[in-house]
């Protein structure tokens, strides 16, 4: 990332970013074709001078800055498909008050620099200009919300026509995205706009992709609409499932009834980075600042940081955890909304981030040193982000704010600690109100271990070291055993659910050896609208120090009715073995239906129980 801290657009910002990208060519990837890359791109501020010139050449006069938006759209290669994509877009645009189509412009490209694979999948790239009218002229947030609805509804309509390519790289009055299945040096050669002298910006983010989790594609190239991301989101599937589940509770003053037409908010054919960007955008549109939204999704290691973190900031993060679980994994994320730019590092610090500030108020952020040649005497400040830390440059103020000041500003507005103390409940509170249940008897323990698939090896090699020494047994990284579904032996249920993520440079991490940065603490219980302004209602939940509950703790759960009025429903998850595979499928459907019924009928806690298995031992 290269930026001018004063927010003044300049050509050398764009040139510098393109040079950074070329110098980082070794970080990206390409196939056997030297001119087909996994993806490269640039996200920059709207180059107003350039846009006014190209629009005037097409006999269109643009409104003042921030009263018009520009977007790059990937459409079908064929003429009919291109027309259909534009028709869908214009149809939705015409139904949204306050938006007026100004013009379409074919983005000039040099396709001869593409490798065969990139060229075979090359989209038609059209640039759309949209003007704000009425109230949207003076309300940037509502203008951006209307553009978000336009983009999501158009994509949903296009998805109903199988085989019709349609992807909006960006659509904003503040930023613009050029990207593709390109190599680092190929980006500027392919997009002729980037070669124009009056293509100026105050900020530019660049990135070259290395496909670890998904296959290369034009739409999967970095940057995305707000971020570029070095790393992996290892918790992605859980994050997506929770995000989809929360859509049923979501409402937004800015988006209003249109929000439901934007579901699903996640683009499931995207990479982990693209999906992260999807949810970040939703949080930002709901009213949170860009750095605060990133801090919610990538929190630092707060839970065991009593000595190193301000108590108010710890309360803030514990409250935010009741709204949203971390999007966790080794990650460096650079992000911008056009009015500022920042970077954040994952809580473990498994990706590097270096920054430089010059005497000309220029800032450079990169994963490596030496990405841009600078006179040594011009550098007035340099450093690197520590695990879980963040920085943010505000162009309007011309300031660079470091992590501690940022986090203090997030924590200042509300009495998070009082809300947590008065509204949330803990297992300690429940146990104090309920006598502990009797533990499992010795005569039942061995049959239960057998019935749940525990082998002598798992007891001696895995569980015994954990119980005796308080540490997990050491072993080689990864799991190379045959898939459980292919085994001729009966395998424990949890053998079918190993986590899926890229095994690259990530060391094994567990909450015992890495207690400083990892915790098993979690919130359970009813949630409320994640897009609403923070309130005491958001933390009316049960905090568990760990997700594995002992019999006494399970027996204490019904006390939530006396303390909070919660209702608990137990769903039997066993089935007669004699019914075989068909019976298992039927009972899985039954369990799902009973859980859905309970959720719809006001039960706050649903317990899937295996207790009936003891009746048959």
C-alpha cells in the first residue's frame, strides 16, 4: 500500500504502488504459462481528473466528487451476454430512487499480454458511471447503501441465469478496483487506464494472489472492494455459517427493507479473503468505522491479557465477542474506504507487516522490506506491527493513529464492563444456584467409552498425556490417515469432521501451549441484530470459559430460566442401531426438524442429547 497522508491525489502514488506490485512478483503465483497469473490488481481512490476527461470525451459532464460513483463490471465475453448483464444492472438501477445512470464505458485493455488460460476466461470489462440525485447528493452513507443494494440485487438476478458471468469489482463514490487473472508486471500492461498520466490517486493498495484454498479466477484476484489480504482465514466455514444464520435477525436503518433482497451477503464462490471483505462491507455500511469493523473481525488476544491490556479495552472486546466470533488465521489485512487506510495483523502475528513514513507525508505498508526505493534520509518513521495490532491513517486529518490510541477510541463511548456485569451470566453463577449432579458411575464409564468409539490407543496416546501432564501429545503436522468414509472399520463420528484449510506455513496451535494468544472461551445463548448500535441487549448471553461442559455444568443449564427466563429444549440424538443407514438419515432429519421447531417456538437453549444411549448398555 502507498498513500499520501494528506489525501492529495498524485500520479507518483499510483506509480509507486505499481512498482511495489512488480517488486513483489515472487509472492504471487502463475501456472505453466508465464503470462497467466493467479491474480493481481490495484484498489485506489477515484481518479477524478482522469474520470472527468474520459466522461467528457463521451459527452457527459460528471457531478462534483462524492456525488457520482464509478464501478468496473466483469460481464460475459459474448455480445449477447454482455447486453443481458447490462440490462439486468440497468433494470435494478431504475428501481432504486436517487440513482441515475450516466454512461457505460468499455475499459480499454491489451489482451495480447494475456496467457492462454487467462485469455480463455477473460471477461468483457465495462465501466459504469452513476450519479446521486435528491437526498443522496448530500448523504454519502445513503448513496453508498443504495449502491450496495444495486450491486447485490443485480448479482442475485444474474445468478438466476445459469452460465451468465456477472461480477462487480467495485461500485463506489470513493474507490475503484482494477484486477484480473494477471501477473504483477502484466497489470499495468493489460489495463491501459493505469498508464495515463492523469490517472491519479491519494491511496493505492496492490496485491498478487497465491491460490491456496480456491482455483484462480478473474473475480478472485486481489484486492477486493475494501481489502487485500495475505494469509488464510482458517475458521472460514464456521464464520460463514454464523453469518448466514444471523441474516434472519439483521436489520439496518440505511438499507431498510432492501436488506432482505441482498441476501445472501456472502459470495460463496469467492475466496476466504473475498468473503471476509463481504462481511466487512456489511459492518461498515451499518455504521461502524472501517478500522472498528476490522477490529471486530480480527480481535487481538484479549482474554488472557490482564496485565498488558487496559481493562476497559478488554471489556470492549469481550462485549464484541458476544456479537461476532473472530475470523481467525494467519493474516495481514490492508484496508481502505477512500477516506483512510489501515493495516491489521492477526493475533498470533503469523504474517509480517512493515510500514514507513516519509518527510513528504507518504506512507508505505508491505509484507516485506525493500519494496520501494526511497532515500534513507526521507524516512522519518518506520516500524512493524506486532501481533493483533493495527494502524490507521485519516486523510482528512492528515494523521497516523497507532494501535493503543485506536483501541482507546473504540472502547471510550460505552460502559461495556457495566453492561457485561449486569446483563450477562456465567457458568459460575449457574453452578452457585444449582447443586452439582452425580458423575457417571464406574460401571458405566467403560461401556460408554466403547460405544463412543474411544480406542485403547486414543486413551493412552492422546487423552492420558493431556490429563496427566496438561499438554497435548506431540505428533507430526497434518492428518494423513484415510478418509473415515472410506474405512472398513467403524470410526468415531468426529473422525468425519476434520477441519479443512490450507496446510502452508502455519505451526500447530492449541490453547495450552499458546495460552497468551488462544482461548476456548465463547458466548452461547440468544443473539440480536449484529448491525444495530451496541446496547446491553447484545450481551444478554451465557459466557463459557470452555465449550466442554462437565455433567454438573450441563445439569446447571436449566437455571438460566430462573436467572434470564430462558427456556431449554432437549432433543434426543440417538436412534436404534437396527434401523441402519436409512434410520440414521431419517433421524438426522428428525433432529434437525425438532431443533428448528424449538428455535421458532421461543427456546433459547437447545441440547442435542446422547443420554438415551446409556439405556442400551
